[in-house]
C-alpha cells in the first residue's frame, strides 16, 4: 500500500494536465516544468510525482 495524496494535490494535478499537454513520465522533467508555478518545493514535488503517475497510467491504458 502506498501513501494517499490529498485532494489539493489531485485537483491541482488534474487541472494542470487538462491545460497543458507537455507532461511526461519523467518526474525530473515535470518538476522543471512546474518550477515557477507552485508556492513551495514540497507541493511542487508531490504534484510532479502525481502527474508522472497519471501519465504512466494513461500510457498503459491507451498505449
């Protein structure tokens, strides 16, 4: 079992994915893309990780 993400992280990640298609499975790349938009480093890292996970799941589902 893993950690449960808060609704703030989930909502932010889904809104960002709807507005921008340039995210990838790479956590480091997503972190660089989000660098100027997040209020803190920990929130940025959590959102980037969750986006990476969602992109990976979409690629497995539709790939």
